[in-house]
C-alpha cells in the first residue's frame, strides 16, 4: 500500500494533462460512428474528453491486454522447424477513462493469466500498463457492481482515480505507479494541478456515496456457490436456456470472459507440401458456442444450450469464487444491455436465490 496524494485538475486543462503523459501510448474511449470504444489516441486535438467520459464504452478494455486476435509465434517448416517469436514493441501504455468495474476485471484476468506459470503475452502488457480510472457519478441502468464486491468509485485495479466535480476533477493516486505518473505530470507542468482542498475531498466522497445509493440493480449473492451446487439438475435451467439464442454477445462484451482458441494458419512454401510457413494465433472464443467443447472424437460434453448457459453461470458464480474467492463478474451490466433476447443475469441469479431446494 502507498499513501495517496490528492490533487485537483481544472476540467478545461484535461488536454494539457494528457499531453504531459509523454513516453506513453495513450488509450481512451472515443466515439466511433456514435459508439463509445477504447482506442489508441494519436491526435489529442481530435480527442473529446466530454465524449470519452460520458459513459462506459460498449466494448470493455480487455482487448488492450488480451487482444481478440494475436500471433503467438511464426514458424517455418523445411528440413527443420524454425520458430520465431515477435519482438516486444508494446512500450509503456496508459488506459485512461476506465470505469471501476472494468479496472476490477483486470484483477480477475490476473488470477487466470498472471499466476505461476504466467501467460507471457498478457503479463508483458499488464506490467507495462498504467490505469487511470473515472468514478461513476451516475451508474448505468443495469449496473450492479456493488453486488459483486465493487463500487462506482472502487479503487481496485486502478493506479489513479478521477472524480468529476463539475468544473474540475479530484485526482487521487492509488499506487506507487500512480504517484510516479502524477509526479511526472506535475514536473512537466507545475501549474497544472493544485493540492486538493478538504472541501473538494468531501464533495468527492459524497458523490461516491450518492452513486452507490443510486445503484439501479442489487442482488444478495451470499451463499450463491453453495446454492448453485444444489441446483445443477433443476428444471429452472431449461426455462432459462429456451430464451437464449447462443449468439455469444454476452461473452464477447463481458470484461471478465477469457475463453480462447489456438489455431495454426499455414501455407505450403512450394509444391512440396512438407515445406510450410505459418503462424500460431490465439483468438477469442465463447463457451456459448457448441464448437467450444467439441472434441476431436466428435463427442461434445455440452451439446445443448442448456448445458452452455448453465456452464457460463456456474463458472462466474460458483467455480471461480471457489477457486479464487471472488466472482468472475464485475457487475457492468453489458450482458444485460446488449442481449438481443433480453436474458438478464440479475434476474437469473434472483430466481436461483428464490428457489426452495
């Protein structure tokens, strides 16, 4: 833990703040054809802070650490097999404008990809990324982060937290990396930020508390893993799965889903089919697709939607908490917002709680 430092930044100086982040690649939410998405900022003059911080982006920022498609290595097969791993060209990076729910999602990824043995592709990006978050003053219509251990101003997973006070931001350092970053900014532009006054700190705390009180969706998940253990064969799952169309939107837009497939893409070097050049690629996959568990023998242990939707719920609210002591869900509400048939995870969990077993 590190002692926090708190400053204020005038809202009309935000571009100057971002411009002082020299030496970093900057990723932030941008509007692309009316849709808010995380992207690399190459021209600050075209970057709209108001648009970037207007809400939670449709797609979570997980692709910045766990790309939807990435080449793991390339190979050349002639008489021998030559394998080449690409050079690390990532550099130091900043993810700016992330909400607390998405920042907490990286902690869940850490539990999977950054433990012994760690995934070098993920771990390399993770260690080179500074995360600057923005507190949610007004939660979205389907947010339920407080139900899974988070909050609209949670600092978990963040290096720096911004809170919008209207005409200025309260800027709080959370980690040593955050302190170093803000120190760099203040050294570059000494007049940019001021020491935060007690009245502004109090106002920020009041906004955090108010946002929690405004949380639109709530569910008590105490005992959920044990409850699910007793309901694995309940008729309830058939009712739920009849609505789902297995499109995978819930998993692709989920900040904590990390299912993937590994594929070799190769082509012959010549007419000799034993000489090949190619690459091994990792791509996102979804447990909602029947091919995800299809085995080479042709057997599929989860052939039906009922098996797959149940697996998704059990993974997030039973197996992951049993293994890592935390739900594999941050309550962002995207799976509810964008499900084409209105499958609602909060309703599902509420019904599970209500079943008398």
